[in-house]
C-alpha cells in the first residue's frame, strides 16, 4: 500500500503499531488533534478502522484505534501464491490424481454444507441462497432471471483465481457443486475468468 494521503499514513501506522491513540497519531504525524480526529472519523465511517475504550486506573477511559477486517484487506497478502506452490508440490510428489482428489474433497465438503441450507426451498429461493453462499466466500455474485425456469449467476470476483488458472479442476468442481446443490444437471459455465473473461457466468435451468 503506497504512502500518500494522511489517511493512508494513518492506516500504515495502525498496521505497524496495531493500536494507537489520538495523541500517538498527533505526535507521529505532526498534525493537530482536530485534524487527526477528522481523518479517524472518516476512516471509521468507511469501516476501515475500529475504536475501543480502554479503562485507565485514573481518569477517563483511553480511546484506541486499530484496523478493522476491511482495513486489513487493503494490505497485500500472498496466500494464493503460496497455495499454488503447495498444490504444485503435491502434484510433483503424488501426481495429478492427488490434485483431483483434493478438489473433489473440497467440492463434497462445500456441497454438504450448502445442501443443508436448501431444504424446503423453491427453485428461485435455492438460486438466491446459492448467491448468498457464494458471496459469503467472497465471489461477489448476483443473479438474473431469464425465464420461468432459467437463471444466470454472475461472479464478479474469484477468490481463488491464481489457483484456478493453474488447476482448471477447481472450475469444474464449482460447476459440479452447483449441479448437486441446486439439483439440476443443466448448469453451464458460459464465461470464466481463467479464460480471460471479465467475470464467471453460469446458465442454470430447472
């Protein structure tokens, strides 16, 4: 994350120091209390930081600030690169079948947990619940209805893109998971980010 505005500097200081008070930030940034508070209010409003009060042995509680989960996400993490390396190592050690087995196991686990949420639902409710499930995993999904029995799910983000580019079985497993959870064989992936498309799209018919 590049240093630039005062807000960026506050976020970077909180990343390094974990928790800071207004006084700490005033000293570190050489700006007024009022200016620090203004930036903190905006960052808290945007959900990037959180505040808590710490009891003191004397006097008023001390207000401290730290990064929220959303704020933490602004800083780069290379989980995906590491996952890809691990999977390549497994492939080298145990062959292509081991990779297939791992993704199938993941698919079975996701199918099982998703099926529980589909009980007593209509097809439309199932589709909407599927979108909720994908959003909980970070896929930024939404759905549009094409006709009485046909829907299109669009995923604007792929949280495992680096892995899926390297191991296409990840995409096949996601499609199979949709089929099993929505209980229809008519699920077709029409666009895929791993093939250079802007989004992943699925055509689903009941």
